[in-house]
């Protein structure tokens, strides 16, 4: 089922992850021929989907990506950390195993 409203999709996706973090995964798919970006969050029991063809919605993709990166790293976005600082997460793939993936996020833990 496709959810039309991103805020509703975001809240349901976060709730799904928090209820079953080890089983939940998300997928981002872009079809260039259609110009459609599709997001899918599932735990194999419930499947949430959102799609858009608007370039302005890329910030929404960034927002949900930051949420899942923070949750997977043990952070809790939107809540002040006990130290009042930022939690930095770095993910780097080895150059020998394929293309380099590098992302540094400054998220409040």
C-alpha cells in the first residue's frame, strides 16, 4: 500500500522500526525512465511504501535516511543527548570490496 502523506509514512516507518528493529529494513529505488523515487519499509509482516516524482521531495529522502542511520547506530534523533553534543557516525566500505561508500552524519543522539 502506498501512503500519500510523507509525514504519515515517516511516523509509521519509525514506529515499525522501533517495534521490530532486527527485522525491519528499508529500500530506496529510483526509476530514471519514469522519474519516480520509491521508498519501502518492511518487516515482512507489514509493508509501507511512499513514492514521488517531485525533485523537491529529495529532502524527505534525506530526512528518513538520517532517521534510519541514527536508529541503526543506537541513537534517538530528536532527543537531546546527555552530553549535549552530537553523535558522529561514519560508514566506509573498503575499496577492495567495491565502490566506496562514505557518509558522515552529525545527529543529536
